[in-house]
C-alpha cells in the first residue's frame, strides 16, 4: 500500500551527472512529481564537474557522447573536434540543466549521508551532511560508477610538501606549467593526462604499475560538413547505437579474426589504427578479440609491434610493452607512446622498481632514487560501481544495509534495483550495461520512469526478489566468463581496490540485447518486478 503520510518530496534523486539530470527531468516534467536532487559537488555535471585534469575528455566520439532524447538539442549542439573535452561536456550539461530549468530543484554542496527505508510508512528518509533529513516515496541513486576516488595507501603520502592531487579532484588553481610533475597510474585517465602534461611540464615522471595497450584516438578537427552530415542522420544513428553492442556509433564487426589470414588481419588492424578509437579497435575490427585468446593475441601483438616501432629507447619500450591479454577497458590516446621519446618524460616501472615511500620532496623508489616533484598526481582511478553506495548509510527492509546485502558482491536486477530496497532505483548500478554510457543511462532512466508511472497507477511499492537478482547475477557471470575480461585485473571486476572481492559488476551482453530485455519485461507486465503486490517469498 502507498503511504498516506505526506512526504517532503515524491522522489529524491542523488547525483547531478548525466543520470541524475535526466532522471530529475523525467520524473518532474513527464510524471509531474515533486522531485528534489542532491549533489555533493558545488556544480552540476558529475564526472565532468569533478575531472578537470589537463587532457580530460571523452573517449566516446563527439556525436555519441550526448543525450539523444531531445531532437532539437541534437540539432543545436555543435562540436569542433572528434572528441569532446571536459569543459565542453560540462558546458553541454549546464545548457541542458538550464534548458529544462532543472537547477532550481537541485541542491548543490549537499552530500547525502543516509538513505533509510521506513517499513511502517513505506517511505524513504534521506539525510544530508548539513544534518537535515527529507522524506520521499522514491529514491533514485545516480551516484556514478566511476566517481568514488581510489587513493592509494602509500607510506608517507601525507608528508609530501608539494601539491598532491587525485585527477578527479583537480583544484581550479593548480597549473602544472613548467613544474616537475609525477603521475601514478596509466589507465584511461593517466594516459590522457600524460599526453597533455608532457607538453606543459618541465619534467614528467610516470610511475607505471601495469603496461597498457593504447591505440590512437584519431582526435582532431572535424572535417567540413561532417557535423551537418551527422545531424541529418541522427534518427538512424541513434537507432543503430541503441541496437548495437557497445553503443559507440560504429557497426561491430561480424568477422572472426581466426577466419582470415594474417595479411588480412594486419590490414584490418592497420586501418583501425589509422581510424582511431579504442572500442573500435577491440570491437570494430573482428568479433572475437574479446573472446578468443588467439584473436586477442593477434590484436595485442599488433599493438606491441607499434610500441616497438614508436619508442626509441629499447628499455623504455620494454617497460611499456604489456604481456597480459588485451582485455581491460580499451584505451585510446593520440600520441601516447610517442610521449616517451621526449627528453622531459621518464618512465618508472613500479612493478620492477616499487615505490617505497612518498617523502616531503617526492617519490622514493626501491632503487634508492628520490624523484623530486612539485606536483604528484594520483591517476589511480575509482572504487568503481558500488564504491559510492558503500559510502552512504543505505538501509532497506529490516534495517539491512546495502553493505550487508552486498557482503559477497554488489548485485542487482538489471543494474536498476536490488532486493530488499523497495522504490529505490539505481542508475548504472551493479551489473548494468558496459557500453558507451550515455545511451545506457537513457535506457535506464526511461525504464525507471516507466516503472514509477506503473507504481503510481497501481499504487504501492515496487521491488525485486532475491531470486530475480540471483538469476541476473548468474546471467552476467555466464556472459563475463565467456569473454577474456576476467583474465586481467581491472576495475571492471573490482580488482583494482586492495581488499575488494573480485566480482562480476557488468552486463557484457550489449546495449541492444539489454534494451530488448527491458522491452520484453515491460511487455510481460514487468516480469521480475513486483508492483503494488507483496513480493513472492
Ligand atoms: P556521474 O557523472 O559520476 O555523477 C554522479 C554524481 O553523484 C557526482 O556528481 C557525485 O558527486 C554525486 N554523488 C555521489 N555520491 C553522492 C552523495 N552521497 N551525495 C550527493 N551526491 C553524490 N563514459 C563513456 O561512456 N564515455 C567516455 O568517454 C567516458 N569518459 C570518462 C572519462 C573520465 C575521466 C571518467 C571519470 C569517466 C568517464 N566515463 C565515460 C564514465 C562517466 O562517468 C559516464 O559516462 C557518465 O558521466 C556517468 O554519469 P552519472 O550521472 O551516472 O555519474
Ligand atoms: P583505472 O583504469 O583504474 O586506472 C588506474 C591506474 O592507476 C592504473 O594504471 C592502475 O594500475 C594504477 N593504480 C591504481 N592503484 C595503484 C596503486 N596503489 N599503486 C600504483 N598504481 C596504481 O582508472 P582511470 O581513472 O584511468 O579510468 C577509469 C575509467 O574512467 C576509464 O575506464 C574511463 O571510463 C574513465 P594497474 O593498471 O591497475 O596496475
């Protein structure tokens, strides 16, 4: 039964990134609900508010890293380069927020510290860092899947007398121009930073734990007429994106690398290298790079050869050459390996020569060298997917916390709801799609909006059972095990955080299949969800 008690709001949305912004808009403007958004940052934008490090940009190409729900906005918003950089994405999101007059319903500088379900009234109470609390019938957690920073526990880290900064907390006043800079981490963020920083700093020391496969991004100015060309084809483009696997705006290959000879493989890899984009290299070349070890090795060997051809110093080239399978989130950067030919850039492999401590003056490695630095940048990534959930006291039925519920691993049904937390939805929760994310966010926001519409119509709570959740986990595990991704340690399985249990955290079946499931579920009267009825025991 729906509570008869009046709540402060009908719905509370936590987070003002791509997810929270669109969700606040749909619940407020489509359903006419009273909605309040809370965001701990001083501005909207989520990822693109926080990540202001030099070189921060999308690695989804410009036409596809945006909302698709507003046809007019698609026509109005231009782009000048193949990829959009952080200031432009932030400007875009600011524009969306103003366009729909959403700002007035977001409370900024407000961290949500607790989200607690009251079984007597069937309502949620949301507590904030300001000591206030607000009630609502629905809560949508749009906390971000790459938003809880991972700060490594290195001895002496607090003693550093220069500037110590995580890439996702880049201070406005920090310039690295002409400085001696060190960076720990060479993932997607680290490699973007390294390429940009090498042009600005007096000296850059890169502390690399794992060598990475990176391909060119193909970034550069868009050609004449290119933007208009996309604009005239947007309806078909989005149709293709929504029905594809990784949703990156290209047709995924249907040819297996094992079905062609070596010369053809080389030709296809070279064409992809010249075209640019990490996901294209992994999924646009052949259809088995991420699943067949032989095909994966062919792609990996191609990139390793490029490293050997590019990097002049053989020892640096050796250290940069990965030996593990090509099975992390694919990276792309323009000129990443070339950077190491610059005299002002030094690579330190902390696998071979570990960091012993951070001193007031810099970073000391096992070989006894103290690398003196003015700025030390932590490009060490995030406690991905469930990180931000565990930083809030979220309690559902029976006072069970989300931390307890996810003691073994973070789980959910469809990345949207988790058992025991009625009327609480997640955007990009555990085991949601692994894709270019804005189209997946749109799919989830729209589905959540449909679920709330239904709950409003029928009255009562909406929730999922443990059985449904377990079955979805099983589906995601089966698909993940069919791929090579579990063969490497990365945030995709929670392997980057010391002490975090490795677990499947994504649905790797693709956006097209995911959307197909959502439609099927809806057609079967929301199969798997219980709406306005007691949940099956
Ligand atoms: P976010 O944008 O992360 O927003 C979540 C918000 O919730 C944050 O603002 C956070 O402050 C807020 N929040 C969290 N906890 C609380 C709390 N307790 N109280 C109040 N507020 C809270 N994806 C792609 O598809 N393509 C790309 O090219 C790409 N590039 C990326 C580059 C970087 C550097 C990073 C970090 C991520 C990138 N991503 C990319 C992933 C990106 O996070 C998503 O595309 C998208 O921006 C996620 O939007 P979101 O709204 O779900 O989460
Ligand atoms: P990633 O991909 O998790 O990369 C983090 C990097 O930091 C990676 O090279 C890690 O090495 C390294 N790292 C992490 N912890 C440590 C410690 N303790 N010591 C040394 N080095 C460490 O995060 P990103 O921010 O680059 O990218 C995340 C996503 O955001 C990305 O996919 C985009 O979607 C945007 P490792 O490789 O694990 O050995």
